[in-house]
C-alpha cells in the first residue's frame, strides 16, 4: 500500500508540475500577445501619422504645381506681345538710318541765312 501511495503521490506531483508548466506557458503567451497588440497599435499610430504627413505634402505639391502652371500660362500669353529679334534688328537699322541728331533745326537754318 505504501508503494501505491508513493506512486499516486508521484503521479499527482507529475500532473501538478505539468499543469504549472502549462499555466506558465499560457501566461507567457498571454504576455506576448499583449505586447504584440501594443506594438500593432503603436505601428498603426505611426503609420497614420506618416499618411497624414504625406497627404499634407501632396496637397502642398499640388498647390505649387497649380501656381507654376498658372504662371506658365500667363508667361506664354505674354510672349505673343514681345517683339521678335528680327523686328528689333529692322528697327535698329531704321534708327541708324534716320539719325535725328544730324537734322538741322529751322532756327539753325535761319541763323545761317543771316
């Protein structure tokens, strides 16, 4: 009978040890799951923040492109009002031929007649 009690006690001890081991493993898994959950929340918050920053930058870039596009449209519209190089060269030649400083004033002619 002593042997039976000894065997029963040993069996009971083995079962208790196994139950404690299982409970410890379960506790560790629970802690790991909680840590994973916290990490996921932190990653989600960081990701959402980055997405907001990217959206803000995208909006700023869109506005800059629109301003640049508007400026280019205005400038291209003004180009038609500018004189061409050939036209300027013709005007310069005409001005050289004209040379108004070489003309005589009436006053000067009258003074020469006298």
